[in-house]
C-alpha cells in the first residue's frame, strides 16, 4: 500500500493518501489545509489531520485531549520535526508535534513492515512545569479517501458466541467499537475492516483494515462526517480515562496496526495472518507449530485427580496427542468455582504425591505437560484473600461485584505484580511445565485504586495491562521454553498486545462443531489459524446438546490447532481408531494449516455448505476441508475452485476418504483445481472431508 502524509500551510500534519500502492513518479498534491466549509464547519473539521488535538474548534473525534493545571483545555498540535530510523524489522519514522503555546510534545511513530503492515502509536510528553492531565489519548487517526459507500466489518459476540462477523454501511456519525471492561472482551474485538459496498468481496475490492495491540479497555471510533469524510481513531478507551503527566513524564499509547489491499477480505486476513506469524508471535518469524493438546476440562471439570488424569494421559498418548494439560481444579481448596483462586499450591487430596508422578508419567508417554492458572483473580474464600483483602480491585466502602464468585486482583499494584511473578516462577521452576493455560474469567466492575493519590487512581487502566505484559515477558525470559495460551472464558482476551507474549489462544468455550464453523470463520478474519486452538469434545455438546459425528468434530478442529477435550477413556475401539487416524493425518498438514495462507472458499454463514483451503508458504502443499451440516433437497455439494496454487504445477491428490472425492485423478494441475475445480461427495447431515494436494516435483 501507499501511505502519504505531509505538513500543510497551517503546520498541520495531514493525510494525503492511503490506499493502493502507487508506482512511478508521484503526482500527489502536497498537503493543504481545507478551507472553512461554513461558519459551523471550521478548517480543522474538514482537514484530514493525522493526529488532532482538541482545540481550534475541532468538533470531530480528537486523537488527544488534555487539560492544563489552570483548567485550560485547548491543544493545537503543529509539526515540529521528524527523523527516520531503518531497522532489521522495518523502517521507522518519528514525527514530533508540539502545542503552539505550551511545551507539550506528541511523538508519532510510523513503522513499516515488509509484510505490508503499518504500525502507528504515539507518545505524549509533558515538558511544561506543571502537571497536565491526559483525558483522551489515541494511538493514531487514519483518514480514508472520501466516499459515500463505505461499509464497516466488525467482530462482536458474547461468552460462547464470540467472533460474529457483521458488515454494515457507514452513515454520517460515529460507529464506536470498544471495550470498557478492563480487558479486550468477548463483546467486541479490536479489529475492523472497511470496504466499499458493491465493490468489496472476499476475493476482490478495496479493504482498509486494522487491529489494536491492547488487552485493556480500548476504543476504535469510526467517524463519517456530514461531508462524507471518514476517519478512524483508535487507542485507549476514552471512557473514565484520566492520566496525569508530571513534568518530564511520557504516556505511550498502544500500537494500532493497519493495512490496505485491493484484493478483498480474504487477502486482508492473509496479510494479518502473515504479519502475526512473522512479526508478532513470541516465536516470530518462525513460531513453532502448535502441539496437539489433550485437556480434560470438559471431561472432568473441577474433578481432577492423579488417577483420573493419568488414565486420560495414557489414552491421549495412544491417540498421538503431544501435550497433556491439567485444567482448573488442581490447586488450593478448589472443588467448585467458589474457592481457591489465589492459592497456587497443589491440592493434597487430589494429588497426594504432588504433580511430579503425573508429570513424570506424561513425559514417559512422550508428551510434555501443561497446567491451567488464573493468576489475576482471587476468590474471597482463599488464603490469599484472608491475607491481602486490599489486593482485590474495589471502590472502598461500596459493594463489590463478584462474578463466578471471584474478584479481580489489582495488578496495577507493584506488590500484586511481584506476587504473580513469584508464584508463577516458583510453579514453573519446581515442576517440569512446558505450557501454561492462562485464564481470565470475568471483567472489571469497580476499578478503584485508593492506595495511590486521587489524580493517579485512573492510571489503573494503563498500569494494570503494562504490568500484565511485564509479568508475561519476565516469565518467558526466565523460562525460554515455556509456552502460554491466552484464554478468557473462551475468546475474551485475543488481541495483538497479548499475542506478543502468548503462543496460542482459546477462541471460545463453545466447542459445538457447527457453531465452531462460524466462530472460527469470524476468528480467521482477524487472527491466524496458527493460534486458534480447537478441541474435539464429547456429544451431546454441553452447550447446544447437538450430536455431531466424531469425524465432523475432528475435521472442524483440524482447521486450527487441533486438540482433544473428550473423555477419551470412554471412546470405543472404533472411535479410538478413527481418532488415531485423524490425528496422524493432521500431523501431515499441520504446518500448512497453521502457517500457510488461508482461503475461505465457501463461508459457513451463507449456506449449509462451507469450505476452507490452506496453502503452504512455498506452495508445495495445499489442504482443502469441506463441510456439509445438513443437506436440503438432495442438492449436490457445489463445485469447489481452489485458490493460491501454482497454475502450471502438477499436484498429487491425497484424499482423506477417496469415496468423498470421486472421479479425482491421482495428479492434477493447479490451473485445473483453480479453474474447472472439483466436486466433493458429501451427503446427509454433518458430512465432511479433507483432501491434500502435494506438488509432484517438490524436493
Ligand atoms: C474457562 C475456560 O475457557 C475453560 O476452558 C476452562 O479452563 C474453565 N475456564 C476453567 O475454569
């Protein structure tokens, strides 16, 4: 893409162009402030500023609003200077703006990645002699070319139903995507994509897209002015925000990652997936493929114990599972969700010999070992709470709202941060733990912090998250082999902030394979399938009571990072044999699924049929998954045309089940797969299959 900015005649930093990459000599006009449209529409409201302070009559969304000690709240940001640094991971530009009258500086950062992503963030610096208060701070404002036909895609949901994709026309006014909940949230994910109605599809047309790297309260405001200018302002949520800056202090905003393509929503997702794999994930640019996990949560819930976990581990290993994870219930007095959070010692009744015998056996079985924690939470019924009631977030003297019988620890406090680090470090040092499933099962309710002076109390929104990142970073530093999953009662904490410290995420507690088709489709709009953990669980499903056959449950889970959460000790020999075969199959396509390019061929929302395809980075392998959840009128499955292959290359065809891919030759060219396409023989309810295509001359 090309992103062009300039300094206008009023010293304002202004967007000139954001869109399709321009080649050759540029004829772009230089930046120029727009004239006042009417006495009601001053120049600042029409001019597409890169980062507008609230002042000068700005009636639209500001990027920054501050108040001075005397109550003055006018801020006029003029261009001061810029410097460019080229680094191994991209080129970075720092532009400094300064208030016309006071020593308030704003440093705007622009970092360009080879994967096609522009990262933008800001730093607000107080060089005045008094304390200023930041009342609103965005990472960036992005201005779109004028148009009256934009449509906004976003991902919304709730517990058990995350990642619902919505696309609506933009109309004059504000469309606000946000979380006020202290964390990323199930309700809205900090991702957006803007296309043009009638022009943008999955495979073609312009898409401007972005996502925020922040795991706390966030906001993306999409504003269409009444003269059809569209600007996107994203960063800290403005609700309840207040951050004092003493002389010399800085406030850094989260990073807003943005991109553009003219190849539709599919390509926008692929750019993001590649960027996450190459630049964001802890293992970037070569993150390790996700191991196949067994997790007993749905099978046992809190009823974990040595004998039960060992029986599950033995069986899981025989199926080809690579990692055994003990979920909630192993610690403190944790029998239900009423007690125990905060007491991170092994429950002696459930594990009388500690964790060692289980871990040793898991290793003997050829798997590594992981364990569940929920470090930021506390049950009032816990030793930790009895010792440190003041660590729980609350407004003193006001009722505290419990959720799942638990309270949130105030991780903005340094003593709480130290406690987290100490117990996690001890747990991982004393036990051979390869993996932590890091859960977070409620939102904030009373974000009070009375231990600091009044003006600083709202810093909790920023300090909590920065401390969370620091704990994760330090833990990984001390234990370089440790892997971590971000889970928040399902997909409540998935964003590019947490993904810098976590290797995978749990997209939803909803494991019903039919619901999962659309949940995973929505997830894939914004995040790589390489972090999308998907378990095969028992039927009838705990949420929808649906009875979906095992093979369908497996193929759905195989389109992400496959895991198993069934009570495998109860599987029949036939079920076990099928599972063993499918696990072995998955291992042959795992790196293509997790790290390749995803093509959403048939979206699950549109009909009872759906299909996804993954192509390895070097295009030596592709894998196609097809799903039919309920046949109507005996309709045959529609022709599938693959994408992203080498047209002239010859591919060897390896169907998971040849009877479901009738008439397919043993070898076929990429152009035939992409042109005439192929047929799948899927019939009845919950039928599915997979086909692998491997380049014949691949060395
Ligand atoms: C919510 C998670 O999403 C589940 O997978 C499970 O770990 C439970 N918490 C345990 O309390």
